[in-house]
C-alpha cells in the first residue's frame, strides 16, 4: 500500500501552476486533437522528443486524419516511419484507423475503455488521449510519472511490477481534475519527469515545484527512487551483412511478415561471422555469381532484448539473382523502408 498520499492534492495544484507557466512549445501541444495526441503518443514511445518532431510533422503532412491513415499502403506507412523503430507501432496505427472508419465514423472515441480496445493503445496511451484531448479524469502513467510519484511519496515499491503501476494510476485517478486541468496535469507530470525529475542522474530539485513536498528530497535520497528490478542482459547475436552489387544496383529482400522487423526490407544477411570463403559459397547458392567479396565495415545495433554485432562484405556479382530485388542506392533510400539496424551499411553504399 502506497503511503503519504495526503500530500497529493497540494502536489496536483503545484504541478498545474508550474506547467501552465513553464511548458515547452511542442507541435502536438499546439492543436491537441484526439488524432494529433494519438499519433504523438505512439511515436514518443521509446523515442526522444527531439527525434520525434520531424517525423510527426512529416507524418501529419501526408496523413492528416484517420481516413488518410486507414487508406495508406503498408509500404508507404513503413517508409514514413523509417528510422523510428518498433515498426509494430505503425502497423497498429493503421489497423486501429481501419477499425475507427468501420465502427466510429473515423473518430477516436471519447472513452478510455473504448480507446483501449484499439490495436496498439494500452492504458497509458488511452489515458493520454482521454485526458489531453477529451478532458477526462484519466491518468497516463509512464516511467516519468512513476519516477515523480515514487520520489514525491518515498515509495519503494518496484515500478517494474504491474501492481505498482496500477496502484499509482488509481491513486492519481482519485485526485484527477476534469476539463482543461486534466490535460494540464497529464502533460505537467510528464514534463516534470522529462525536464526536472530526471532519470539516470541527479534530478534538478532546485527547479522542482514539488521540492517542498517531496519526501525523497527532504532526506536527500532522490537517487534511491524509483526502485526497479534489474533487466536481464541483452542477448548478443553475430550477423554477416552482404552488400551484393551488380553494376550500380544492390540486392535487397523483404523480411518475413512476422517476428522481429517484420515486413521491412533488408540487405541479405546470415547468422554468425562468416569468412570470405563462406560468403562466396552462400552467394553462389543464391545464384548471384559472385566475383569477389571484400570486408565492408562493421556495425552494432541495440534492440530492447538483443544486440546485433554485424560485419559487412561487399560482394560484386556477375548477374542479378532472382531471389532479390536489385535497386540503386538512390532508389533504396527513396522507396524502401530499411530498419535503422542497416543504416550504417546503407550510408556506405551511397558513398561507393
């Protein structure tokens, strides 16, 4: 049971006052329609604000509303999303848009419970849309909110435990305002966690509106909170990436429709760190008639649970294997969505 909750009403008032005076001007805050809030919150998952802004603006220029999102092709959608990662987010946006066209006349429902029925919308995103765009008393609890709350209340419960998130959500709900203040509170707690009550380092307590109420600050134990169980170490996988070149064109292929990076395009690759002889043998099996293979750099990419350590080979081929699409670097960059994992190699072929 979370204790010291009697300070929450005062904390809510202070956050509202602070945020009204200090908020950053971000594109999705200028016109917080349900659609705008939805797109922004999905993009912001696992992604820095600074990185999201150009994607958000480009996305809305091409897909300004639910009907446009529902009608876009998957290939074009993934190209618009290229570089943001976690591509299932984009696919779920489109799936949800189709359902909104079929069952909600192309509008997002003004109910957190109904929002949670849509693909890709969980408790946090539903709470964000409901409070920010509809003024409903629905908390949106993410890592920023958990950090602010556990420091404020000196709560040592494990924030990785679903029970802790549920407890914080219900505690906030009991004190949530409605209307414009609901939007201000949701944005305000998140802003406080992003800019003042920082993760991975000392919080900026001198700038915090809650410093007079914060129990962790009172005893100088801000860095003791939040409490979180350690993640399992990421699994390391060795990959050999093959830049197959025939004239000015390079081979790409589409990944399977399920699993990691499903449905995206990639350069041919193989598990393990292959030798030059193994590369030539593999490319021969692909009917690409390899002439020579030379090392072509290395790269590392970190996913949530796995790390790819990649070594590259540039392989000149006498013919274009029918197992692949063959495109120029310019065509690949313009028309095909390659995961960020392959970006280092994509840049290298553009400079060859």
